[in-house]
């Protein structure tokens, strides 16, 4: 898996790095709300791959400050023997 976030210069590569990055975020914030908007799933190659996109709104406390964010997220998945695996994630706030 590989993940690209708007707050890190380098990509996260591999399951361990991606899970560690999300764990670090969750350990350091208090999430007030998360909302997924207009999710879309496109399946390709007779069900062997999919792209999932959605827009999001969220609010959380980090470092003593409230952060409100709106943006978009895109996951790439592959289907291996009936099990879906996330192989890539890229999310970002909306452009200014």
C-alpha cells in the first residue's frame, strides 16, 4: 500500500507505515465529526479492481486548536480471491 497525505512531504509506503501514520493521527487528535459526501465506486476489469472516491467534511482538535477541513479522498483497491485490499490512498483538502 502507498498513501499520500496533504501534510506529509513524502509518501507512506507499505502497510506498516500507512497504519502507523493513521494511528499517530488518531492518537493525537479528538475527532468531533466526520462526514462522507457523494461516495462513488467504479469497478474495473471484471471486478478485479476498484476506485472509491468521496468528498468529506471533518472537525477535530489538534495541538489545542480546532481544525475544520473539507476535501476529497480516493482509494484504489484490488480484489484478490474475493477479498478487497486497499493498495493506494490519496486525500487532500479542496484547493484554495
